C-alpha cells in the first residue's frame, strides 16, 4: 500500500475524531455519555443546545473553512507552480473581506445577520470575475499574480480607510473582529448559506484537476499535450475564488493554512497537484478544527481569534517553506 492510498482515509478519520472531540471541550467540558446523549437527542435540553447550537456548528464551520482554503491553496500552487501561492495571493480573500467590512461600516448588517456573509461572497465573486477576465486576456501567469497583488493591496487600503473613518467605536470593533477571523457563534444557517458556494468551487477544481498535473511539465509542454491554458486558468481561479469567498463569508479572514497544508501533503502524493487537492482540503480542515479547540482551551480573559492563532502557526511555517525553497534553488 502506497502512502497516498492510506492518506485520505486516515485524514478523514482524524477529521471526524477532531470534530467529535470539539463537542466535548469548551468552558464547561461534557462527558462522553452526555455528548452522545445530546447528539442522539435524548440528553438534557441544555446539553443538546450546547452541542447542536454551539459546539458542533463551530467545529464544522472550522473544518469547512479550512477545507476550502486548503483545496484552493493546492490548486493555486499547481496553477502558478509555486509552493508559496495561497488563496490570498490573487486578492480574492481581501476583496471578500472588503465587502464584508463595507456591510458593517454602512450598517447593512443591521437589516439581517445574513447580510455580512452575503456581501463577503459578493466581494469574492466580483474579484473572481475580474481575475477570470484577466486570465482570458493575458498569456502570463506572472501578470495574473501582479493583478491579484494589486487587487489585494487596493482592497486592504480601502478597509484601512473605512476603519480610519469608522463612525463609532462599535463599528470599528466589529470590523476588526471580522478581519481577525473566527468561527465562534456560527450557526447551521450560516453554514448552509456558505456551503453551496464552497461546493461549487470544490467541484470546479476537482473537474479541472488533470490540467494541474499537466502544468507540472511547464506551460509549453502542457499546451503541446492539448491543455487549454486559458480555460485552465479561468476555471482554477473561479473555483478557488468561490471556495475562498465562501470561507471568508463564514469565518472572516484566515490566512496561511492554504499554504501549509498543501506543502505537508505534497511529498505523500508524488508532488502531483491533482492528487494533492483532497488531502490538502482534509488536512487544512483538521488543522483549523484543532486550532479552534486550542483557542477554546487557552486560559485567557478574551478568547483569541482563530485567524490570529492560524497566523501564529502559519507564518513561521511560511518562512520555513520559503527558506527551503531558497535553499533548493541555491
């Protein structure tokens, strides 16, 4: 049995176990008997509320966000042939965060709590449409990256402007909390809202995965094998944009997991981008569930944000990956 054969089943089991364990842990730990009774609907009403309304949706939200970012990172790394690529590199995350911040700044979220994730998804779709158009018009991957960097910088500047001009401290606090990233207080309704967009993005990336394998040979060789480079760029950007935008709509801005998970997975799948998509999604989801469990267990007055913990873990890993890449090229 090869390493890639058992990788996905092991990650599935570990992910399910992590989600189950997340139902136990929190400010008030629950016993195995109480959790099982709550899940089956036969336990104490209070336990059922804690498990079904707070802990289970929170754990599932963390897993889905991580999975969306992980598969997007793996696809973009395959498209750009760069292990340092991640969902934020093309500006989709920043654009989704910008539109979410916009809804907070102008008080649109007061209409309905759904407005914030809806605006985040709209922002991601707007950025994705722009990048898809650029992918059709340009022949250069470098140009596409530069457009993404510019889009991300512009979105970041507009977010900073809105925070600088925040009408009151409460709006400023809401915007900052959103940008830090968190799955606390997420409900099944919010998960169901984001899930169709995540599923559409994942499906697009899965259908077009073979082109990512061809690109490992280089663009000219891949084109010689019959790969439509523009079509591959458009669909990869579209799939990653939908999945990433939905994740931002659900949890806010969470970085680095889209870089780290594919890098860990790659040696187990023979450095094949197509085969790395699913294990990267599973591993990234597992990482975020474990990170969120850690967030809940840390003894602090104010609960740390998941995006902060992800950055504290992911940033050193990113630096290490970059140094390893430099060493290889040197």
